[in-house]
């Protein structure tokens, strides 16, 4: 058995053309009044508002891997022991839409299942030798397509992405746009993690606690290692698609920085 709860198995011609492709459906999690429904029909019922379940969730098993909507909390309500792991989801909710694989964190948000989307730029990365504003460019490539990410973001109540810049003689200077991050719409963003949208500040600037009374610690621009970090939480602009920095080109002063960008997390 692939799982311990009751399942309904059927050959699915409408979702996949292959006759060898089977869907294993968690009818317990769906609380369906009838078992005579394909996963596609359930998805149609779900997105048309014709829900037969008191839990806002669609789950299934394909070759031993759970499939569920981007909203994971109800699955935890129904199945509190659901483990964290790699899950396939259909964020766009259409039978013709491809399934995508994401990591589901079932423990960190007190009962909320968190959909985690990774990218290729998560490691701490050196920025050095780029003096002009924004001359350092790092495009962020995610593991799934942007339209799929946007679908997940729109279905979720909250999203967050951690961002950090460690600096030595290198400032962000949002007022002159020396460094910035780029939204999913391609716009320059003039604030940092932990600060209010469009504030021109970092997290410390929101509490007037930045080094030297600046808007960001890094804007102190001295020969001391400093850091600005925090979570970006604006669903209208996430995820980060590019990082841009400058003010690291004066080698005699040892100017440099390190950027770190976390995974997109939605719940």
C-alpha cells in the first residue's frame, strides 16, 4: 500500500494521455459524498466553489508522492502527522496545467503548511569590484515557472522571502539607488527586508536604530563589517527576481559585500 488511509484508484485519461498513469486519491481527506469523481473534476469543483469538503484541500498520491493545493493548513488539520517533504502541486488548478514539485514545510508555522520555492542564488555570494550603482547584477532563477509562482502567491494568505546584505565600506543608498532588489514585475524596489514598502529604509531604519543614524546599517559606509537583513512580505511584488549592488569598486578601501537570498515561503 502506498498509504494507510482509504484510497480510490482509477485510470485517468482526462488528466494524462498515458493509460499507464494512475491517480491515487485520498478520499478521506476530501470527505467526498461520492467516490465517482476524477481528480480533474474535483479540481473543477474546487475552483468553481462547488466544494464537498469542509477542508479547503485537494490531495492525491501519484507514484507515492502527495499532490495538494498550495494551501496546506487544512491538510494538517485533517492529517496532523503529515510530514514535511517534496510534494507535487497543481497551483494553477487546471487539468491541462503541469504539476510542479515544491517543498512543503509542515512544522515551522504552527499548523500552517508552508509552500517553499527554491532558486539558484541562495548561497552567500561575494560582491566586489562593482563601483557604479547597480552594476553588479544577479538574476534569480527559480525551480518553477513564474506564472506558477504567482498562482501560489495569489492562493496564499502570506508570503515571505529573507534577504541580507553584509557590507564592508559598501552602502545600499536607496535615495540614490546604489543597491536594490527587483520585483517580479521588473521594478526597482527602494526598501530592504524588515522595512515598510517604499520606505527607502532597512529594518533598523524603522526603529531609528541604524548605525550612524542612517536609514540602513550599510549606509554608514565605514571600514566595519555591518549587515542589513530581514523578511520581504509584500505579496504584490514577491518573489525577488534580481539583486543589484554597487559601491564595491574601491580596492584600496577594501570595499566588498555579501548577499544572501532565502527561498520564497508562502502559506
